């Protein structure tokens, strides 16, 4: 089912400003944040137990050391915005974005750049990185007692880390204890449960979940991993070679992780699977936004980053939206009711072939099956989809790092994207505060 037209009236968190906004000239905004946005008890529980052996206040060496430097604030922040970087990166990638967001969002926000998965730690698997991120977030929340709301802004692989982490941090009215048990083979996926305003992420009210150029559907061929250039031999060699270069994370991105009879991790993350409430966690956020590069991104293709089928890719306008250079289209895609994701027997056979005797044909068949299942799972929720095109930028081939302005001197073409993100956050914050005061 195709997405609805790009009309701001369709999305509670969308909208294009009437006045042009320059990233460095936007006035600093402040909001009369409400302190009524609490979990049922009015406070985050004193300690969340993650049964993989980590206490919320633990300081395991190498995992969340940077949380020691959380500053004390003259004005107590109420809204935690977690910035999550991508593969082989560090919190320094967010220097520009953090500065601009701080300027525009005001002192009600605590903008925190995650540091638990720097550089080669991103090779250890999406699940491992997600656990470390969950621990880090809990520690920040415990150290900042004034927090009431939480949002995530993630780039590239960091979006998958964040999706896994919120599955661990999710707590519903009927369950205040977070658990992480070993996932066993089960071909039955759960449907998202009914949402209540008492559902929380790390004990806080979930507001925004935003990703920038994230491979939500994994990677495959020239459409989702463009630097392979569509060369058959490269597409054939990429899946078995990926684990050599990027470890367990590579297998998970190519959907070849685990036994042939076991659903790959990214498919499990497109549903509520056993005790992991991945879709329920995503559903708690009032606003979900994906920013996707239309072209020139040689790491993450347009289809996987925008959670679309090939037939749903319609070339967007080339003209930027007023005030946001390089943002060319905004759509709201409402939830699509369909059968829950599953892992049929033919998928298990195709996965085994992709693992043991990979060819362009066998891997394409397997990915076609998995892609459709993941899309159906993720499209059970509504998404705001923002298309970005750097075709007019001086260095368009830097699109993957332009989109979050990895460094201001080289990747500043993405300043309009950060301005758009800031405006979405401000508008949603205003709506939340207004609703809380009514």
C-alpha cells in the first residue's frame, strides 16, 4: 500500500515552517514543559533489572564511562534526547548537531550523545550494541531525576541499535521489569499489544523516534548497498565476507545470522518476538520519522532507509522545501493492517542456501522473502518519511555523512536536515506540553 501524499495535515509531528530558517540563525526556543508526563508511579523505578546481568547503575568498564561526565544543570531538563552514532563512529560525530539542537530546543532538553558503542564495538552485533545502549540510557535517567520524556535520534547503524535498545527498555502497565532471555527458534511472531499512555521507555514517556539513513531492512545488492555497483561477483562475495570485516554485525545486516531454521535478528525486530516487544516499543512513541537519502548514499540505499518496497519508490521533486535545503519531500504513511511477520519453511531453505552456497539468485530470493516480511511488520505502525537529496550539493557523494553533518567543515550540506529535525522536535514538544496542560 503506497504512502499517503505529503500533506502536513496527515502527521501530528509534521509541518514546514512559514518562514525560512537558517541553521545558525534560528532563535533559541524554550517551552513550558509539563511535569505531568510521568509513569504510573510518578517516577522511574529506582532500579530496572536487565536479566543479562547489568544493573541500571552499573559502570562496567568500557560500556558507559562517558556518563560520568553528565553535567549539572541550572534548569532541570525534562526531556532526554539520545543521539546514537553509526558504525565505526563516536559521539564526536554529533558535535554540530548537538550544538544546533541545544541552541534551538532550549534548556528543557538534555541532549546526550551515546558513547557505549564506539568504533569497533559496533562490530559485535546489533543485539550486543543494543544492550549496551539500553544500560547507558538507564544510567543517564538514574543520574538525572528531573527527566520525564525521552526521544531518540540515530544515524545509520545506530538506528538499529536504538530499535533493539527500546525493546529492552520498554515497560507496559502490566510489566515494570525488563527481561532479556535467550531467543529460541519460534516461527510465531506476536502482534503489537494495545497501547496505553502508561507504557514507558526507561520509565519515561516516549515522544520521538527518528533515524537518519538507517538500514531498517538490512543490506542487499546495489539497491541497499550501492557501493557494490550491481556487480554480480561483488554481490555474491559480500555476504560471506562481511563478517570478516564487520564481525557479527555483518551477518545480521545481510540476514544470515543464526541457524537456518531461526529467523534473522532484523526480522525478529520487526515484530513482538517472544519476550522482546520491539514493535510495541516503537508504537509507544508519539512520532516516528525516517530520513532517507534518495541518491548518492553509497552505504545505505533509499529503499531500506525509508522502509519502502521497490514499487513504492517514486522519484521525488528535486526542489528543496522552503527553509530546508536538500529536503525534497515529506510523506506520512499511515499504519497498514496485514498479517503478522512470519518465517515460513521456504525462508529457512533460502536462508540455508544463502549461508552455504551463496549465489546472486539464491541470496536475492531469500532477501525478497525477508524484505517483504520486515516491511509488513514495520508498516503496521505509522511513519513520517522525509526524503533527502544532495544532488545539488558540492560533494553529493558524501550524502551518508552529510545527512547528520558528521563534521561541519566537510559535511555541512546537511545543515538543513538538522534544522528540519529540530523543528519537528519543537513542534512535537509543544503539542505534548499543550496536551498535558489541558
